[in-house]
């Protein structure tokens, strides 16, 4: 048998291994196309309607065998019904005689071989509740007797809460899962009580309330048993009188004696307790004017009898006062203890005594209720006790706060004191009771007062000074009592003088600064150190050097000067006054080193010497050529009269007139025309009387065709007279361009600046306004390296 079972199991395993598709086909031979839920006859029905919840599933399958279907009905997420079937018919869930508790959201779920599909939710609403019914087990009861009440909700289901009312006042609430509530009631008051009930059904998330039930009347009769309270004496009671208080029961029934309890209390204080009667004795006090109570408790019955008595004060509560109202440590003070009133018909004033508590107060009694002594160094609490005929009364607590005399104040600076600007000073004492009045003084003259009333307040004063030594004239005093106010020391603080008068000093002096020198730029100011100095060079935003010094001046050094160190320098300075001052800029020009100058001068002298020799030889050669020239640019003038002494002194050379070239006139046809090249040019001013016969003898023009206003031309002049030599006054010029038509006159230049030699001079001239302006040509350099004057204006007044 076992062998057959093993063979069968083996065959099944092999078959499943060889044909795995069969299982897959079994799982995929159906599909749940849709599932829906419906409520019949509708979603809103009245109470008592038969409601059907229909769950309909649409399933497609390929097999011939039936499918096992599991249906589940939910209400508000809670499973209400489950059924497994192989039928394809709709699932029906019946709600016969529907109630409000059936209200909710219904949903259906189908599960086939592990595949689950849920329908949409549909809400069912059932309206209408049955009327509640109230029933009492007894219509007449005695005070404290128990009553049974029953409230029903016919036909209702679900979670129900019942409410019981007595004359419109709710007395009980009971929550049950059925349609019936039965409770036990007790009534504390006698008379007729009208009872009714109603209920509510919990339908998440709503609460549906029913109508009120029928009203049932119940009569509560009073028990004859009563508590009785007696107080002796009952009136004209003074403090100190003895009070006798009794709490008893009237009409006590013997068979209920063991269930009765009596309680005697005064205010919130329980004086005594018992069963049949309670007695208590006490001394009357003014506070005993409160209510006394005798309370009887018998099961559910509670009865009370109360009385209030009036107790007259034998004497009033004492009051404790101090004089003076404020006292300083170790100063004398007086405490007065006194009762403002007393019952003279019962008490003489001499019988009333006063004492201080605690006894170690160290104050000495001076008279009745008067205590004298010194204040302590710390706070102390005092209480006065008034006593007579065994009655003690205590005053309110009096706390004496001995004040502390203010200590000698200290005056100090807040921040920095800057000359000419407002600043603050602080006046402060280490100890002293508030309030403290601080007064600022200048040479014992009061300036202002500040009152410090809170612990963290400060006495700050704002002052301004114009001289540094003025700060030591300030003091302050502090006062918090009638004693003489202590005076502080004089204010000792450094005054910051704002910076002024910045200067930048250069060493060596400017004309002597040369390459390789050690340059010192010394920046100095007036003001209070420490001072931060910054040196700047034009063209840069950042300082080239910054330093802070405790002196009023410091320097910036540049070693081994070079040409690139030339430029404009200035310095800035700032101190704690935060005002920035700047010096005037200084132009630094680094000149050539002395040895370089010597080399240049030596080379120039050598060149000049060579040029002089060459030019002298050339000049002599050219002079010989000029003497053979027959044509001149200047025309001959007829001989003058015999009385012209100047003419008689002229040499045998041909009479040639040299005139100033003036503004040319339009060409005259009767005159000979001008020609180009080196041909003769005739001037209109040929007969001018201003002639210098020992001057330039021959000039040629380059491209002269006319002489209109502001015309440029080139003149080549030959000097064939001896020129001034070294040692005599000479005229020289550096020929360069000038604005056309500008009139300029230059003085005679001495031998220290110019050396003239015989040479060929190429010049450019401008004729404007009748004046010849000469410019262009060579530049002469003196042995000292100084250039000659820039322009020479030739006029007949200067070159005659």
C-alpha cells in the first residue's frame, strides 16, 4: 500500500514538472469584470421598511466548472455579512423592518481564488424613531427611599443612550446596546416630581434623537426625623465668653437609630460627630461669627440645621507702624503697636498689653505699645501681639528694610572724550539704597542731577569741553538721605584732540633729490596719539605705506631712489577722534645722478668743440663765396644827402638797405614780379630808413610768390660779419613753432646761457601785421644744460 502511494506521488510530481502550464491555465481561466452594490427599494427609506442590499458581480471564465465566490458586505467599514457560494446569482443581504441604526454606507467585496474586487459604497438613510416609554415601580415614596425607573425604545437597535429627567432637569444618563434602560433613583427633596425620558441612537457620525416619553408623577413624603442645633448664650456675646453648642435629633425612630449620623461643624472646621447627640464647648472669638451647622445623614436622607451668632470684639486687631517711615542701617527707629478700639464695658485699657514677636528683636519698650532701638543691618520682620482676658490678636507683619547709606561715588568716562564733541560720563556708587540722586559738578558748581530709581539704571551726563585740561574740573556727588552727600574724585581721563595741521616734509630738499638717494617723507600732525599714518601716491587708491605711531610724526623711507619713484605724494592721518586729515601734495622729481650729469656735460663740450671748428671752417668758405655774389635780395638805395652823418660813416661796401618785412600789399603791375628760387625779391619797404648795415648781408627765399597775411616762408641767411663771441652780450633763440600772428618780445640773453658761432641757420618766418616772426631751426644748449629762450621776434627797434 505504501509502495503504491509513493508511486502515485512520484507521478504527480513528474507530471507537474513536465506540464507547468496547466497550473497557470487554472489560475487564468477567469476574470472579474465588475462588481456593484444597490439598495432596494431605495437609499432613503422610513423606519419599518424591508431593505435589500444587492451585490452583483460580473465574472468571465473559460472553464466549465463553477467558481467558488466569497461575498462580504460592509457597513461603515465593519463586516456585516459573509457568504461563500459557487452560484453566479446576485448576493442578497436583507434588512427587514429597517431601523435608524441601519443607516450607513454599504459596500460589497468579492473574492475568487485570492483575487479581490470591491464595489463602490452606497449610503442608506433610515428615518423615524419609535416613541420611548417610561415606567416607575412606585408612585409614592418616602424621603430617601429608592425608586426604580425603566425607559424603553420599542423595536430600536444599535447603540442607544437614555436620558432621565426630573422637572426638566437631567438627573441621569445611561448608555446601552439594547432598547431598554433600568436605573435606581433617589430624591433629596420632598413634594411632587414629574419624570420623563428620551433616547438617542448613535449613527456615525450623526446622533438621532427621539421624542420625549410619557410623563409620570411621583410623590416624595418627608420623614419626621429632624436635626436640632442649640447655642448658649445665643446673643450679646463678647470675645472670651464661653459657648455651649448642642446638636440633637427630634422624633428619632428607634429602629433606625443605628443608621443615623450627626456632624457639628463651624465653617469648614468639623467640631464633633456622633449618632444620637453631639455637644461642644469653646471660647467665643470675633472670627466665630461664621455659621454653625448640625448635619443629619441617614442612608440617602440628608437634613441640616444651621445658626449664626454675632461675637463683639473685646478689642480690635492691633496695628504696627514705624517712625520714621524710612530708616538707615544702625539708625534709631520707633515701633508703635496699638488697638484702635476696645469694649470699655468689659475691658479697661490698662488690662490690654502689647508685645513684639519675635522677642529677639532687640527693641526696648519705652511705654505701652512703644518700642525703641537701632535698625539692623538686614531686613527684619516684626509682629505686634495684643492680649487681654486670654484673647490674643496679632497685627499684620511689618518688614523693616534698613536702607544703606550711599558710598562715595566714582566718576568715569563712557567711551572716549574728544575735544569739542559731546561725550558721556558715568557717576556710580558701589552700595546704597535706591533712589539715589547723582549731581554733576564743575569746580563745585552744580550742572545737572540724575535720579536712579531702578537697580539697572545709570546716572549718565553729557558734557563738552574745549580744552584738554578742562576735563579734570568735573566731579559728582551722590545722595540718598539727609546726610551730607559724599563727593567723588576729579574726573581723570585722556582727552583725544582731533588731528589738524598735517604736513609732509621731504628730506633731502626737492631740488637736491637725485637717483640713488635715501628719501624721507615725514608726515606730522597736531593731535592726540596713537595716530595711524598713510602715505599715498597719485594714481593709486591704496596707500603705499601705513603705520600707527604713538608720536605726532613718523616717516616713510624710500631707499635707492630711481626715476620711476618720481611723482606726487601726500599723507593722511587719523586718530581716535575719527577725523581724517590730509597733507598738501608734494611733487617729487628724481634727477639724474651727479656722475651722469658729468658724463653728459663732458660729452657735450667735446661735441661743441668739434662743431665750432667745423663751422668756422665752413663759415670762412661760404663767406668767400658770398663776396662774389652780384645779386642780393635787397635793392640798393640812392645815396643820401651830405648832412647824413650816418651815411658818411658807412664803409665802401655797396649801399644796401635792410628793412623789416611788413604785411605785403597787393602786387603792383608797374613793379618787377617776384621770382622763385634764389632770384632777387623786391620789397615795397626798400627805402625804409631803419637799416642795420652790420647784420645779415645775404638772404635767399624758398618758394616766395607773394606775401599774403599769415604766410609761412623759409629764409636762408648768411652771416658774413663777425658775430658776438663768448664774453660779450649776445642774442640767441631756440627756434620753434608759435601761433601765427602772435607778438612776442624776448630780452637779451647773456653768455651764461648761450654760445653763438658762425653757422648756417635754417629758419622759418611768418609775416603778420608788418612783423617778421622767426622760428624753427637749430637749438643751442649752454654748458649748464639750460635751453636758450624759445622765440625771437625781429623788429627794427631791436636789430638796428
